[in-house]
C-alpha cells in the first residue's frame, strides 16, 4: 500500500511541494528516503582520545559555566567537567543561551574537537542528562529547500507511525533466516532511527542485499531473455582437428587458457548464442585462445571474424594467424586501407565463404561486408568499441556466437555489474618463464640518465619506447610534444641511432611503416603518443619510458607497460612523474610494486571510484541507494548467485517470490516475456 504524501496528517501542500524537490510523492518514497550518512561518535576513555580529532566524552559538570563576550555578538562559554576523575575544560563559542541549561552536578555528553595537551574540548554538540545509546548516532539526510533535518525526521516519524503496516516484506522468509537479515518493517525504522550501531549495521546489510538482489535479478532475466530469444547455433566442430591444431602450436596451453577454451567451446557447441567476455592480463595468451576458437568454427563449416581497434594490431594478428593456421584455414585482412577493386574482390570472397577467417578493424562492419556463414565473432579490446559497433558485428551473421576480449582486467565487482548479462571467462595466469618487468618511478631531472640507460640497452641489441608528455584535451599539443621530444633525442644521440616517431595524425600507411621499422629493429627508439597502447607486440623492446605517468590510470599504465617484457630478456618500465596529490603518489607506488593486472584494476577502482574506471563516465552504470559496489562486493557476489538460482529454477513463479516479481514487473517488458 502506498498513498500520496498529502494523505498523511500534518502534511499540507507547502511541505509536499518541498518534498517533491526530493522526488518524494508517496508514503513509500519518504520511508525509503534513507540518510546518506550517519555521524557516529563513540565515547572512548580519555587516554585513547586523539589530539585534534572529533571525540565524544561523558562526565559531570563541576562548576556552573562562565560566559564572556568579545567582539560584536561573540561569546565564549566555559565550564569544567569531571571525566574519569579528571577535570576537563569545555569551551563553547557563540552559544550564550546554553549557560542556563548547563548546571553544576549534571551528567553531560560532549562532542567536539579534542585538545590533548590542554585537556580541553571545543564543543560542537552537547546533551545533558543520562544518555541512551542512540544519541551518539545522528542520521544525516540530503535535504532540499528549507526543510530542516529536525523537521524532516519529524515527518518521517509521523509517516512511520501511521503507515508502518504498509511496509511489506519482499524477501522470502528463508533468505532472512539464512542471512540473518532484519524484517523490512523493522529495518526501515532502524535506518531512520537507529537504536544501536549493531542494529543499524544489520538494517543496512538488509537493504544492500535487497538492492543487489533486485539488480542482479534484472540482469539475469535479461540474460535469459537474450538466450532464449535467439535461434540455436550449434557449431559442431571437429574435435580431432582442433586438437591437432593445438598440438601444432609452439607451446602448450596454460591451465588457465585451457579452462577458458573449454568454456568457450562448450558455448559454441550448445544451442545458446554465446555472449561471453574473456578477460586476461596483457600477454596471458588470449590471442592463441581466439585463434583456436575461430579455427573450431571453421571445422564446423562456419566462418570466423576477429575485430580489433587499430590497423597495426589487425596486421599483426593477421600475420600471426596466417602462420599458425597455414594449410588449415584461409585467412584474410580487411582494414580501411583495403580499397577499390581489392576490397570488392575480398568482400565477394567473404560472401562466398572462400575466406574462412577475416581479421580487421571497424572496416569489418561496413554495410558491404556480408558473411555467408558467420559462426563466431570475436571483438578484441572490447572497451575500444561502442555498443552499437559491437552489435553490428553480431548482426552480420545468423546469430553468431560472440566473444569479447579485454586486456584491461575489469575488477570483479564491475564485471558483475556492467557485464552481468554476459558470461565471463578469465585467464589469470601468464605462460611460465616470463621475467617480471622492473618498474621504477623517477623525477624529470633523471631524464639524461634514462637516455644513457636506453643507449646501453640499444648497444645490447634491445629497443625502447618513450611515451611523450600529455597535454590535457589537446591532441594537437600532444603531437607537438612528441615531435619536440623526437628532435631532442635525435640531437642528444647525435644521430648515432635511428629514432622513430609515432602519433595519431600519421596516415595508417605511415604508421605501419614506422611500426614495421620498429618491429624489424631498424628503428631503435620509438617516440610515441599513447597510440601504441593496445596490443602491439615487439618482443625485442625492453624499455618503456612513460612521461607524465601520474596522468594515467593504473590500468592504462599497465597496458603501456605490457608493451615490454614480451620476450625472454629482462625488461624495464620507467615512470617519469611528479604527482602533486596523494592519489597520484599512491598510484606510482602501486605501479612500482604490483605487476598483476587484476590486482591493479582493483586498486584503480578503489582510487578512482566506479564512475571513472573506464576513463570517462560510463553510461548505464547502475546507481544504488544504500549499497556500494566496491565496498559491498561480497554481498554483490552473494546476490548474483542467488539471482542466478532464482532465474534458472523459475522461482519467481512461486508464492514466496511474488513481491520480488511484482517489483521486477514494473521494469519495461521484463516479466511478460518470461511467463
Ligand atoms: P594477449 O593477447 O593476451 O596479450 P598474446 O596472445 O599476444 O597475449 O600472447 C603473448 C605471447 O605469448 C605471444 O607471443 C604468444 O605466442 C605467447 N604465448 C601464448 N600462449 C602461450 C603459452 N601457453 N606458453 C607460452 N607462450 C605463450
Ligand atoms: Mg592481445
């Protein structure tokens, strides 16, 4: 039951108008308008109080306060309080009226800033008389207009008292029991009027779980609808051929690769249309897994497509796929540089299935590219593509299976929330025998020493990248910086070695040329803007220098660092940074100490918060009222498992779940599809 806020006694048009600013229109709205935080001051023994911190102490007033005036209308009230047998001085500014209320012999609780040297408290809040426990917990609401906190709480109390029976339990009783969660009615009351810290903790726990469960149910329902709304695409691949291909590779798969592969192949074989995310750290061997899956599709009589974000990458993958799949499948490269007649011929071959596997950039999703039998579409570095682009690729075939790959490990919590409608495979292991990259954080005045170090490495036959300084929001100045740095290096090395220059304004032919020169070790040092970030593979490069490292997020730094350490030689990553803030410094420290991409991404999330994680504000990120996906990730995991169980077993149809179902049915078109 839910009625207009105007039905509540004592709430008139004027108050209703103010509440409307806070999107409160009905009784349920106000009951669920929870405080956004609670000020909790715990009393502690004097000994444990920290100088300059906000504290709460309890004592007896020793003498009546004395009041002095100074300046215009300014006053100072001071009195002495006995706490644990010690005299503590209390002062209060500009609250002359309190003089009458504070009297010798009274019990008093004081909250304020503690001066440990003078045993003195500057009081911001006081309460005379015996204190009950809840007095130290103050709910803080986000209010609009001239509603005061006091008035708002009075309103809530009124609504609670008159409408408490309208609050219905939506979770099945077994859940409350299993997780020891308080009932909804009691929990709502506690959120507004916490009787104790423990009670508040449990009430919050309840709403965190409730929010996550509803959210996860939604995700799982969408996932189920997606699965069941598509026709079957059973790819009956030939196991012996796939196995023989795996044996032909110059290495054995890691256990993690093997596990991911098994999960993907199982999806491909099933009638469901695969919608899966493959996460793996830089260099964990995702490309090899992709090649095996694409080949599996070919043995099932289908075609495969691999879409990557840059031409450089497309070309690199094309070359390695050709070598790997020699004699097994026909592989073609389709990028923006393939034009005119050549392109026409290629698209004709794709349409006739004369080509088995196409590797390309977004050129792959142009209208003229039609597949005869697209069985598997793989999108590499998926975060580089927009949702629309991803969907177009998917629509190219008759419900092809789709695999997204990313080397930017997405923290588990974010993966669950943003990709909750996908299945996720993880390669959390690097091939053995890799040497850990040594990461150093230095200041800019070390630059010459870095250049000398690079020269030494080059003498040993190795190569280096230097990522040029960044200018915020200015592509043009970034390029200017790269050009300047390029000239600076050429002068410094006195033309002794070949320096390359790479930036976004070069044509793709020019980029390819620079990249090829670097890959073939003609160019020794490559000065570049961040365009080399993704996927580039030059195993002979052992030094990565990053200017303005504090400007990057951890995940991006990790990507850049991943360009080295790809061969057997010891590699180095040098971060040039002079961060001003603590977060920047922390980031440099973490980079120097951590090489695990998943751990970094978790830390990045902690430092930047979910909104910033993907670089720019990610739309479609869910907002929770009580829950916090980073802090409460355990509850999120639990809710996800429960939601999966509920959806898989069709439990929403049963009586215990009818309220959950009711809430979900308010979402556009979710439930009628499932009934
Ligand atoms: P990712 O795409 O995940 O960054 P790649 O697939 O490019 O990683 O693999 C990085 C390098 O490791 C490649 O040179 C690849 O040949 C090699 N590699 C892949 N899997 C293995 C393995 N199981 N054992 C040894 N080397 C491997
Ligand atoms: Mg890769």
